[in-house]
């Protein structure tokens, strides 16, 4: 199976698993996908992730997180930059979704960072997605 956009595939798998109240979801492994998973762990949207080697590319097992009464924490994952239309942002112009309650995930020269870290470290880059 040929996959043109592994980031969009990962976000869709997480979005669908959260709607179905699944405990874990399996995504394809790549450096950017691991960076996105790490940002989601750092910001408290998922419990954790584990990389499994399957002899080829590998898989990422993501443990989803829910509220104390089972409510969904990840409400909306929106892909911003696409293969056909890249979206870049400066450090001063990184979006703050939901007036700061959500996060923006940005691919920078220092790796994949959240919007808050981009502002702190004063780096811009490609706006990958926003999380509400």
C-alpha cells in the first residue's frame, strides 16, 4: 500500500480511535510521527507511545488518554500543512487554537515542537496540525 501523507494518516487514526473510545491505536513509524506523538505526550493529550520494530518500517503504539468520567480529551485534530499546500509560520505568528486551550504542532529546525515551545525558543517552521 502506497501512502502519500503519513501525518494525515496518523491524525485520522488517532481521531477515529478517540471517537470509538479505543485504548490504543497503531500508526506507521516515521521521525515526524514520533515527534508528533512526543508533543502530544508532553502536552498531556495522550498517555504515551511505544515504537515497535517489525523488520520493516516499524509501528507506533499510542495509548490514548480520557478524562476521569471517560470523556474524550482529543476533540479535534486538524491537518494544516498538506503535501499540495505547505503552510509555514514565523515564531511570532504561531497560531494559538481556542485562545490558548489547544496547541499547534510545528516542524522546525530543532525538531517537532509545540506552538508554545516555538514561541519560547523563537523558531518558526512548517505548521503541521492543530489540536483542540
